[in-house]
């Protein structure tokens, strides 16, 4: 396996460090000199373009900001992708983009698998991410030696695009839970229950979630707000849920109010801030 990573930021850089640590010879491309320099310091080979990487790698992992960037990078690489290559898109992208790339792969002789991840930079650095996979089962098995290093759990949720659809649904719930657990804590405080006691109760009961078990103790109650996942990325994911609902003709009226808080009701929080900061905006008086 000649393995390459395109997009070596918080997530891609963490995956790269695990792979190098576990003996993979890795080639990396990132247009940011800072992130490219970090990859060189890890011991990875760096290239000057995505195309240069495609010429020498037969397994290519993408960890890019959004679908439009995935499409642009794929268009640049297309003439140089070798037959038999497997591309794994670990970005949070869009089902339609993966399906289009997978169809291009069928024409040009490569496989395109969508494998968005959960866990954040800490899990990427520790090799403990969860990955939701969509695509050809044989192509996924080709990826297995690398998946075993970068993930603690993989779930194949269906064919091309299914991984992104599942990830969008997952982040829709995470976005909703952040707002709702924040409200539940304020409700408890108004009734004389401390946030710590309330969370202990919720986490022993049926209202618990990843947000109540992980986000609040790890990043909110201690005022750390340093998860490595930004408001801008979660706003993108909230928008993706609305877009997917529209194109699939699904009514998300319950989620609509929450989405409005993320997209319009929190303009005092910058895109670059930690995504857990949404709990602060929602503390306004009603
Ligand atoms: P990031 O901004 O830290 O990293 C993105 C990297 O892509 C940057 O290094 C950037 O230079 C690079 N890049 C941008 N344009 C490029 C191009 N044309 N060619 C090559 N590289 C390019 O973002 P991140 O937090 O690592 O997130 C990456 C993806 O993973 C996103 O889709 C995000 O939604 C998803 N994700 C992030 C988290 C998290 O907690 N940070 C968790 C799960 C999923």
C-alpha cells in the first residue's frame, strides 16, 4: 500500500501521526506551509500538489473542509489517479459528491469510498475515531490495514454516499443535543440543581447523550472550549442536514428551530470559535 493523505489539518494531521507511528510510509499534501511542515517533521514525504501525490499513491485519504474542496481536488488529480487506486474521503462531505466521484471512479478504474469520522482531533491523534463507511465492500477491505490504525470502530452503513448521509444525521443530533443540554442545565439551575449534579443524574438516565457524557464535562463546564471542532464546521454540517432534507423531501420541522440558532441566532460567535460555544449564545433571556 502506497498511502497518501491530502488535507493535513486537525484531523488529517492526527491520522498522519498515527500512521507514521505505526510504520506506514506516508506521502502528504497540504497547501498550508505550516501543516505541510508538520507532516515533514513527522517523517512523511510531502508533495507540491495533489496530482504529484496521486502519481505515487494507490491509497489516498482525503480530510478536506467541505464537498466543494473535495470536488476541486478530485478534478485536479483525475488525470493522474492510477488504475486500481482506492480513495477514502474522511471529510464531512455530501452524499451526492461521493456518488459523483464514485461514478467517475467506475469510468476511470479507481474506487471512491466515503468514510467521515467522529471523535475530533484527540481521537484522530490517538487512532480511536469512529468511521461511517459508504461504498464498495472490497474497496473497504483494501483500506482495512490503514483503518485498523486510525479507527477504533468502523460501521459500513451502505453504498456510496451512505457514510456521509449517516454522518450528517449524527451531527444533526450532536448540534441539537448541545442546544438542548444547555437548556436542560439552565432549567435545572433555575430549580436549584447544580450543573454537575444535573449531568450526573441525566447521565444515569435515559436523557444522556454523547454531548451530556463527553462535551459538557470535557469542554463546557470547565470553560475549556478547546475541542478542535469549530463553529464554522458545525454550521456547515447543520446546513448539510437542511440541504439533504430538502433534496430528499424529508420534513425536519423539529430540527428547524435548532438549525436557526446555529445559522442565524448565534452571530456573536465566530466561525473560528469552538463549536461548544453555542451553549453560551443560547443562554439569552426569553
Ligand atoms: P482543518 O481546517 O483543520 O483541516 C483542513 C485541511 O485541509 C487544512 O490543513 C487545509 O490547509 C487543507 N486544505 C484546504 N484546501 C485544500 C486543498 N485544496 N487541497 C489540499 N488541502 C486543502 O479541518 P479539520 O478540523 O481537520 O476537518 C477536516 C474535515 O473533517 C472537515 O470536513 C470536518 O468537517 C471533518 N471533521 C472534523 C472534526 C473535528 O473535530 N475537527 C471531527 C469530525 C469531522
